[in-house]
C-alpha cells in the first residue's frame, strides 16, 4: 500500500479484539517512531510499552473519569504505549522561551503519528489519547516527577472495520502564499 492509502486506512480505533499483539510488530512501530524528526534533533521522548494486563488496567483506568468517560475503550486495548516527554535539550528550551512554543509537545505528536501509521501497516489499530490523569499514571509507572507524559497510544487488533473518513476538502484547507 502506498503512503496515501496508509493515511486513508489509519483511524482512531476504539474497539479491539482479545488477540495478543506480537512483540515484533510493536518493535517495528517503535522503530518507525524512533526515526521521527524532532526540533533540533532533541528526540525528547521515551516509550513505556505496557503489556502486563494488571498494569495496563491500572493505567487505562486513569484515562477516564466520571466526567469524561470517552476513553473507557482503553480497557479493551491489548497494549498501551505511554510517551514520556524528557527534559528538552538547551537549544530546544531556548526555542520554547524565544518562540513561546513547547516544541517537545509538537515532537510528541509527530512521533505518535509515525508509531500509529506503522501500526496500521502492521494490521493494528491505535488511538492517541491526550486525556488522562498524569499524576496518577506517573506514580503507577514510577516516572520521575520532573518528566511529563505527552500522550498515550492504545494498541490492538481492530474489532471493527474502519469507517469512512469525513474530512474537509483540500480546497477549503489549502491557500497558496497568503491566508486570504
């Protein structure tokens, strides 16, 4: 499948089969993520792959609460991948100070996208989660206090077929040279 077909096929999977994900496939996804670009090549990420069922359940339970139960599906995922944001290198930090942007968070989105696209190619489903109780998860996973969690990716074999994507047309999104 070519790259655009891969992009078309990838979707946020929220229903998983009870089928174990092969470690080799996860390693390929992690390799694709490792190769992702980052601001000043800082590579400010670390990955925690959670495949232990009890630990996965503890972490998944921290991705939703009474007010926001939309991530409950994470309990059905076979694996979770936690993207930990490392302390940025000085050049990245200076860029954040000068530009008012946290480039490491942008980098985390890029690395998650690489992981998810490779997972799709491997026949896996993924969903990127940005809503979770960071402090509780850091305690569960023994993540140092000074580090932060950028994103969590649910991983497993999809139980459903991808639905047709609804996207805005390129004509409504694209401008050349100026915004107007």
